[in-house]
C-alpha cells in the first residue's frame, strides 16, 4: 500500500502511467499515425497531434474516459478491488474512499469489473473439466419459486471450465448461457478451450461431437458428479459462496461481469498481490475499442 501510495500520489503520476501504458514507444496519433504532439494546457492530460491536429486524452477509449472523478480515485479503487482477496462490495468501496454516494461507488466497481477480462488471454488447454450449473435468481424481495430439473425458470444458467495441470486446477472460465442445449454449451467450450484439448464432461448429450476437441464423457450413473468432475464442481461451489459472502447473492443484471471478477481472482490466487494489481491496471487502461 505504501509503495502504491508513493507511486500514484498525484494526478500527474497517474496520467504518466496511462501515457506509458498506452504509448510505450512514444505518442502515436490514433487518427493519422503521426508521432509528434504537444500537451495542451487547456485540457487535462490531452495531446494534440502536430500533423493532423487531432486531440487525444490519455484516458480516451478507456473505462476512465469522460469521468468527473480524479485519476487518483480511479487508481485507488483499482487497488482496493485488486488487492482484496475475496472482492469488495460497492458499499465497502464507498466507505474506504469516502465517496459521497453509493451510486458513484457502484459505477466505479461496475466499470472496473469490465477491466478484469484480458482480451489477449490464452484459451484453456491440456486437460479441461467442463460442466454447467444454476444459480437461483433472486429479486429485491424474496426468491422466486425455483422448479426442479434443467428448466431455466427462476434460475441463472452458467457454464464453466477448469484447466487441470498436474492434478490441480490452474485457470478457469465462466459464462452466462441461455440454455443447456448443444448450441449454447458447444459455443462456450469452443470459445474457452484450445484445439486438441482433452475435454472431460459428464454424459450430457450437448457436449457430444465437439469439433477439434478430444472428448471424454463420463457416464455418472449412481456416482456423484463432484466425484467424477471434482475441480469444476469445487469452482461452482466457491463461486456461489463468494457471491453470497461478498454481494449477499448475485443478481441477473451484470452477472457476467461478476463471473469475470471471480475468474480474475481465481486465476491469480497464487500470485503476489503486486502482480495481480499490475495485471488489473494494465487491462484497465487498454482502450475498450481494442477488445
């Protein structure tokens, strides 16, 4: 914390970091590709191209663009979200940053969750367990009646996959799906895993005949699913407990962003805090148009 506070104590220090991440080899105009520009005195952290006159802010296209909050507030919010091992709610963020409204804190957290997916991340490979789960849908009042079986009524449907390395989980993927049919599940698997992956699932027919994937379907019978597919079921269990513990239950709105936050933390659970923070900041300042 002391190191972070010393490095990003001022608006200028935050803007310098954004500039270096955006243009590591020097300014490049997004309009004409020119490399000459000057910093404007009338607009904060905005450069004007010497060739075409286009003005570009260091925050242009990022989650911080056009925000009235100071850059130091954004960086502190990113620090808190990246370094809390179990996550931080908008109410806690409001308290920690002394924000004037819950709405501002919620907006900060929601936008930062969008930065928890690296567009250049590698697909899962090797041996991968895949399955699907349901999360009961809750309203602002009481939960609706949830019918048994695979009906999607009153439920949020989630597909998941875990990469296994040496008998232990390594990386994961989670995605909101519309149903448990072949189209939805195969689209998830093919988007999450690399070609020639050894995919291990139960014998649900939707996983059959996956192109380019070596598939091992386990017929469960009387066997409990968590015995045949231990790591994906542990992932689902941890996800549900995390959602209840940090957010008092997940809601349908923005569910995918919450799943992305959980995956970000899961995939970096064994890394030092500094590495997770650097990865988070790096993704956060990437222009959204490149995703």
